[in-house]
């Protein structure tokens, strides 16, 4: 959400050194100058639009990929996984799909400026600097806060509505049929996460039953992909992938 390929610089370098080919596509209307006005079409862009764009990219590949998603990207990975488009899912502090109530007090505070703007569900929006600091940067060195915030772009109000107010969404854009997610799933939470609280992320993991594994890191929060100690999380993912995708000896 509001991010781009730059969010994955740490992980891309880490996994490429392990021999993985990493692709980090930008979401629709996200590959733009953060200082420029947002594309007016962004406001009504749906999660389903993002998912379709990513499905098109996946179909260009020679084989099914491991899909790794962070935050809203974690929800998009779940949607794509239910379409049979992944050989494994790695969900880092993921947004919750339809049916899981995620509007905890800390989440509401994280998006207060947007949620209190009339018609936000059809407008581009971006967190205030204070909201971003509170919700996802509180474990980062202070000197990194402004440089990261200055890279964030506007996000779709429609997509935010589909995630946070799924009960009112007639199209059920954030719905995921868990019975169709048959690949291995790793779900990761940060104990100090204010935007995707671990109490919510645990429910995401339980949704996928026997194919999912849940890991929680006490010294991490929402910006788990770049917080001090991110290497520990990446290492855990690498170890899990080695085991989850290891050919059966039987």
C-alpha cells in the first residue's frame, strides 16, 4: 500500500544471493513521482484490478512463482494463491481478507485522516507523516522516517475501503476462498505491529488450516521488511522455503 519496488530492495538482494530470480512489479498507478499529483483513476482502482495486473505478469513467467506479499500485497498474494497462481505464499504482516475484522483501535488511528474524509472510497489518499510514523515506522531509526515517507505514493481509496469495510463491499473484492489455496503458506506477524496486529494475522494463518505455518517476531512491527534485524525474518523465510518446497523423499 503506497509502496513500490523500492520496498523490496533488502529482500531482493538477500534472495538473489541465494539463487532466486526476484521480480518486484509496481502496482497500477504506483510507479510515479511521489511529489506529483496522483492519477485521478487511482481512487476507484480495486483490489481486483491490482490482482488482475499481477496475474497477467505471472502468466508471462515460465513457471509458477513463490508469491511474497507485504501488508496489502499480502492480501493480493492470498487472492492470487486462491487462483492457483503460486507454488508457495509468504505473507508478511498481511492485510486480512473478507470475513476477518481488522479495524482495531490502532488500525483506525493509522488511517484516521483518510477514513474521516467523505467519499474516501473513490479518492486517492495517503497517510499523514504522523500516521505513517505511528503505524509502521516506530521501530525504525528516526532519521529514516522522513526519507521513507517521501517515497510513499497515494493509494486507492477504493482498495482501502474493500479491505477495511469489506462488509459493505457488494463485490466482495477482498474475498479469498481458502479451500482453493492448496500450496504451502507462511504467515508472519510482528508482535509490535499496529497496522496488522498479530491478533488479526493469526486469524489469517488459521484460515488456511493445515497448509499454513505461523511465525511471530517479538522485535518487529509493520515495516518488517526494513526494520533493524530484518535479516532474521528473511532467514526464517529462506529456511521455510527450503523445507516447504523440498522434493518429497517418498
